[in-house]
């Protein structure tokens, strides 16, 4: 009669800190973490025991605050522009050149910044660029000429182009796929909190201390947060001194397999239709968003007849709505991912619905008569934009994987171009037709096109495999068997992170 296998004895090191545990214990813990995160974290409903939340502290206390400061710096010049223009005697053309050169430098720097974040790590890149852009803020008031301000804004835009790509790369390394939507929501919240705070804070500072104090204060804050970032962040989660083995294994088990660097990835991806589709859909999304960032105050005052005081209150409400919406969107997308185990079902329907709701609500707002209905519909429209934003940046990581920095930079190039072209196009439509409603209908039509494009994005199919000829790493030249494109369960595995 076959005897029962003897029960295994607990390892003496099990109560010790994980760096001192034996290799067998560490392997067992890694295996348990992998078993509790099936489908690379996509369908995980439970986490292994003793998984701390250092990754959430990283994004909430390190990544998002730097993005928030970036938006403060970006908006400071726009708010201070009338004061600076009057004090220095600049023409309207010179002031517009100072304001717009930032966006051109920001757009041009996106892809190089993304590649730098992949190659050198977010820690070094974001620390270096945040130091540069903060110094540019501090030295901006030291010169009193057009050329000085133009040069400072040029360098500022180029340096800040690294913020978003580096942040997305950091999120990809620190979050399993099943939590990235919520992680992106926190990052986007920092981005959207800036416009809520920047205008009143900048105006108050100018009123009490002058416009020079705005740039000194924001620059000093950026230097401080950059130093905190350097000491608190690590590119490889396992190398962080405060992380536990359980959390490190949980993060690693939720990463898809594949190389950490891809040679010639940008050139290969430029040949892919989905690479272009993803950029164009973001261009269309930012067309809608640019209405809120540039023309909403003017629309409320000229088309709706609001006073300056009333406009200041009503124009801030859509920003509050989108700030809340990104958290809801992150929870919804990640919950769909856990329930269905499918990136396609968790990303694509949310993006399509967001585009459609945003378009319909914006068009309805242009036709509404009651002011309360107008503001409510504008809030709904912008909140829907927030839903799409969360899904877009989660999908950028799903599609890019080892070259998420390039994917993020490419996406942001289209967004920056849209921020320049969108307001100009809307102004042209309003000038030709004499109607703000017509311009808003055009934006709504663009949103409808974005919804259609998402039918072809397929975030469940990484661009890397297509760009490399459809051969997964380590296949030895043999094509992988065909499978359902929405079946992502086979993607579980570990990605080796670059050394810190």
C-alpha cells in the first residue's frame, strides 16, 4: 500500500526578511505569486499575501506630483502673459510666438524623450529634465527681452517633453497589466489637477508678489520634487530598498514576456497601419480636449453671455468632472480586465463609448438653451474624454510593451500637434460660419471618427510581434500557432528589468 507523502517542514527562513531567504523559499514565493496572478495579472482577482502597496505610493507621491508641477509651469506663462506683455512692451505677435514655441518644442521632443526613457530609465531622464525645466522657470524673469523669453520657453518645452513618456515607462515597469488603468488614472489626475489649481494660484501670486514670484516659486518646487524623485524611485522594482519580495514577484508576474529593448522599433512600427491609427485617434481626442483648454472661457462669455466672475466658476466645473472621471474610468477598465481576462474587452468598448458620449454631449450642449443644461452637458462631454484618456495610455503600454516610451512619445506627438491645430481650426469655423455651435459640431464629428478608428486599434495585439515579423521571442524562427486575438492568457511571464 502506497504511503502518504510526508508533510513538508516549513523553512526556518520563512520568518526572516526576504533578502535573507534561501533560494527555495524565494522560488516558492515567486510561484505562489504567479499562481495568484493568472494571465499576467489580467484576470487576477486576488493578490498574494504580504503584497504591500509601494507601487501606489510611487505613482501617487512621486510620478503624479511631477506631472502636476509640469502643468503648473506650462500654464504660468499663459496666465501671466498680459502682465508680462504690458511690462516688457511686447507685441501680440511676439507674445503669441513665446506662447506657441513651447508646444512645438514639446512635440518635437516626444519621440527622442521616449527612446531615452527606455534606454536610460525613467529615473535618470526625469530627474535630469525636471532639473532643466525648473531652472528655466527660475531664470525666465531674469531677462527682459523677447529673445530671452523665447529661448527659455523653447528649452522648457523640450525638457518637459520627457515627463509623460518617462512617467508611462515608469508605470509599465511598476504595475502589472491588470492595474495599469488605475495607475494611469492617478497620473492623469495629476495632469488635470493642474488647470484647476494653476489659474487661481498664479493670479493670486501675481496680485500679491508680482509675476516674477510665480516663476521662482514653481521652479523651486520643481527642483525639490525632482530631488525627491531621484532618491525615492528605482527603475527596477525589485531593486527598491522598501519593496517586499511578495510585491516584487506580484509585479513581475503581471508583466508580459519579451525583451526589454527592441532595436529599430520605431522604424518597424512606422510601417504598421495600427501605429498610425493609434496616433490619429489621439489627435482626434485632443481636438475635443483642446476646446476645453483654450476656447471654453471665450465660448461661455461670448456665445453664452456669462460675466467674468460667472465664467470663472462655470469653466472650472468640466475640469472637476474630468478629474473625477479618470478615477472611475481606471476602476472600470481594470474591473473589466479582471472579469473578462481580455484586454480587448477592457479597453476598446470603453474608448468607443467615451468618444461617442463626448461627441453627443458636446453637440447637445451647443443646442441647449438653459445654462444649467449647457454646463451639465459640457461636464459630461469632458468626463467622457477622461474615460478615453485612461484607456489610451493603458493601451499604449499594452501595444508598446518593451518600447512603451516610443509608443507614448508617438502618441503625444499627435496630441501636441492637435493642441496647435485644434484651436486654430475651431476659430476658422467660427469665423466662416459665425456660429460657435457649428464649430462644436465639427469637433463632435471628429470624435465620431475616433470611435470608428478604435475598431482597428486592437490593443490585445502587441505591435512588437507584428513589427518583428510575427515571431515571438525565443521562437527559433518558428511561427507561433494561431489563436483567438482576444486570448491573452498565454502572455503570462516575467520581464527582466534594466539595472538601476
